[in-house]
C-alpha cells in the first residue's frame, strides 16, 4: 500500500507542478489541491503507464483522493483479496456509495501487500 501511495503522490505532485519534496495529504481532494480536468487526464495517463493497463476515464472523479485511488488500484492490481475492502466510487456530494468497509480477518499485512506489489510490478516489466 505504501508503495502505491508514494507513486500516486509522486504523479499527483508532478501533474500539479509541485516540488518533489511537497507532501501530499492522502485524504485531501485532488480537485481541492488544484487539479483540473486536463490535469485529471494527464494523471490518469501517467498512472496507466505506471500500472501497464487502461484505467477508467472517470478515475479521478470516482476516486478523488490519493487514499481512495490507492484502494482502487490495489483492487485492480489484484493485491486485495476481498473487493469489499476497496471503497466504492464517491457519489456526488463526496459521500461513498454503500455502507462501511471493515477489513476482514483474511486481510493481508503491509509486508504481504508490499511483496505482492513488487511481484506484480516485476511481472509488468
């Protein structure tokens, strides 16, 4: 998870033309940070290149924070066993569709997720 948060944060900073040392708040809305629709397309393209697959054109609108986008990508990269852990797209007004999303007993540890991510990234190269 930490690797994906870091990569998304790097891409967000690059698209927003922020200095590389600028800390990105995982919970802050991307559009609140200054992202516009053209930047959203650029961010989507950068993330597609990073993961090696097509992503939905509504990515930044459905997952408007680094945290939400991270959870989505973990699910898309098959690094999360239980899809219920991935938050649903954000509805208008900023609320999530559906109920709570507690993690189950079979949730992976951060070390296990990091190992799975590393293996998946190696496969993609």
